[in-house]
C-alpha cells in the first residue's frame, strides 16, 4: 500500500483504465460464460444493500426477509412448498451444502456419492472437502446419465445420487424422473444440480421436463440467480425440501446475532439476495419467458446456420447451449475464433466448441459470429 491516499478521481480513473482489459458482455462476444450482464435493476438493488451482511442476520432483518422471499419464489417455481435455503456464493457452494446435508444425514463410515460423468467439476472439490468417494456413472448416447450405470454404482455406502438439469458443457437434462425411482428404491438423497437450467427450463415453451420438487424424492436443488437469473454475482441458490434438513448443516456461532449459520461462507452480502429479488419483481414470469424465449430463438438460428455450413452438432440443443464440431481441426478453429475476438470454449472431452447463448448474445451477434466462423474454418 502506498504511504498517502490518492484523491478519488485519480483512483477511479485508474480503475476505469484497468477495467478496459476486461471483456464486456455488451459486445456480444463472450460466448463461453454462464453469467451475463446483470439486469439494470440488479445493479441498483445491489448498490442499495452493499453494506448488509447476512452472516450476522440479527442486524439486517430486511435483508433476511429478501433472502427468504427469493428462496420462496425459487422454491415455488420449482414446485416446492415450505422449502428452506440460502442465497450463497454460487453453484459450487450450493452443491456443497446439499452433499454436506446428505452425508451428515446418512451417517455411514465410508460415504460415497453417485455422480454422472457429465457432472460439474464443483463436485470434485466437494468430494475432496467432504471426504466423499465419487462413483461415476456413464452416459448414454444422448449424453444423459445412463440408468443401468447409475444402478450399478449404488452401494450401501451411497449417501446421495446427483442428477443435472442443464449440464455445464452441453446443456443436457438428465432423466431426473428415472433417477428419483432409483433414489426411492435405495432410500438415498437425490440432489438436482439445476444451477443453470433451473432458471431456464420452467420458462421454455411446452416444457416437458420433470426435474424438480414435483418429484417426491428430490431433496435439494441448486439454482443460481447469477446465471440465467440475471442477478449480480455472487448469487447461487440452494433449496432444501424439508426445513429439518438444515439441522444437519448448521454451525454454532458463538458471538453473532443468531445462534447458527447454515452456509459455508460466513460474512456474506445481502446485496445478492436484493439483486435477485429486484430482478424477479421487475421481470416476473412473463419477463423471464421473454428472455429465455429470445435466447432459444437465437440458439435455433445458430444451430440452423451451423448445420447449413456443414458443422456437426454434438447433440441437438435442449437449452441455450450449442456444441459443435468442424470437419477440420476443431481446437485450432476455437483458437482462431479467440484471435478474432470471439470467446468460445473448447471442450476436449467432446472435441467440440461450445457456445452459451446468454441474454447478452443477440441475433445480430449470432449472424456475425456465423460469418466469422465459416471464414475461420476455411483452410
Ligand atoms: C451445472 C452447474 N453446476 C454448478 C456450477 C458451479 O457454479 P459456480 O461457478 O457459480 O460456483 C456451474 C457453473 O457453471 C454449473 O453450470
């Protein structure tokens, strides 16, 4: 730290200069992110609650009310009643809390968790931290978890089965209904990681996917407002079906205004809950349907354009994620795209390029991208 403070104007202009190194969502060229520019009301709400700390809830009852309300709205959207939960740092913490509860409730000596191979890498961290043995189930031809494989993975030590509603890489929705039958049969916890899909699937036209609390064996769901919920980062969401389940993840807090915390993070901003709350109020179901509808239309435009240009899709998109291969070197193509300023992901496991069609990616961006893609693919 420098010895004397600088004036605010100088500091701000230095910050703005440094910020220019960051990519901007508004340019429509960030095609690899599951986050987007927060809704304008999210930014305002966040600023308003900047100093609130949900880690010390007795001081901030207004923020507590907002968090409860956001959890209640998310639970209702996912067909839950009397659910409980928290707005946390992200999908990683949300998944962590779910497996912490499952492990502590099951109370077995050598706990294992059954995970689809397509599961998010956050579970690798979580298994490490919770001393859980991950047992991986294979995928079927449509990249959903294979049910025979799931059944083979379950043992007496299984504390939870995880299904994903919207995988990070391909946007695939596992057959949660089938997983719920397996969970019921073996009386194990079923957690659904809907970090991304939880705020997409309910707004799809004719959504036919059963993935939420409407299935009785689903015990917990991750659903992140800071992804398709357009809230400010950090805003992950964990929802538990039963309030009693919180007892298994609580930590006593000796000197704060509440006796217990139910999250991994201690000091945590109430601004996240406020920003999600404000977006839900401003958009409502109609607003979300419109945003998701636009993302899906752009996804279709991109898919059609890719097929017309001779690229092959890894899988027909279910959500607003497109994964494709070139007949040439797909990895090299992704590098060329980065050089042209298109920030796509390359996924070695599927040897494909992945584009997440977030709200900041418009039809116009998709059309220009397709043109650049075709040119870059020429030898
Ligand atoms: C399905 C899924 N689960 C979990 C996560 C982890 O979320 P976060 O990065 O907010 O911790 C992601 C992130 O993209 C995800 O797509």
